[in-house]
């Protein structure tokens, strides 16, 4: 994750440095700063003594050609992808940390009977009928009713009518 952030920052930073160099210092920075620059106004591309490199420099000045070169563009997009990968890894790690912290906090603040009922609900995929909890845990119906009521107060489960019994589901 840290390497993704470092590489992405370096790649985008180097591209932005190229942009700064091309725009501010070479081509239009002198206009903004109020300086005059003597450039030849009529350049003939048909002269036989000009090389291909010189012709390309007239059409694409060095500073701008560096910005649109394939290497620069790949570096820029690789930096963006790297930063996005770093953020996604960070969010996944953060989500796991939050989940484990919640689990630890629940273990501290729940009674053993409440933990047992929550484990039973989790075993059944997050939703179970109340009479199945009674059968699987061995607790009495009254005890299960009280435990579920406490878990509802703690906002961990929700109870819905399901025929002659209740359906208990974990809250997300």
C-alpha cells in the first residue's frame, strides 16, 4: 500500500514537473512574465538542409513533445492506477481492522449467553427462527426471549414475526 502511494506520487509528481517545465519556463511563461522572446516567424520546412529532427522541433517543440510522449503518458496513467490501487488496498485493510475491532468490542461487552445466541445466528447465515435458537442452544424459551430483547436494545439483531414464532436476523 505504501509503495503504491510512493510510486503513484512520484510518477504524477514527475509528470507535473514536466508540465511546469514545458508551460511555465519554456513556451508561454515568458508571455505571462511579460518578457519578449525572439522566435523566427517564418520557418521553411521545404529546405533540403533541415533534418527530420529539426522539422519535428518546429512542429512539436521539445517541451510539449515531452508531455505527449508515450513514456510520459504511460508514467502519468501508471501513477494514477498506482494511487487508486493504494487507496483500494487501504480501504480493504481499514475495513478488516474495523471488523476485527467490532468483534473484539462485542466480546468484551456481551454476556456469554448473548455471545452464544449471536454465534448460533451467524452459523445459520445471519437469520434464524427463535424456536431453532431454543433447540440449538439448550436455553429455555424465556431465557432466549430475554437474551434477544437485550440484543435488540444493543442494536445487534432485529426480530420479525414469523408465523407462531419470531425470525431473528443480524443487523448489518
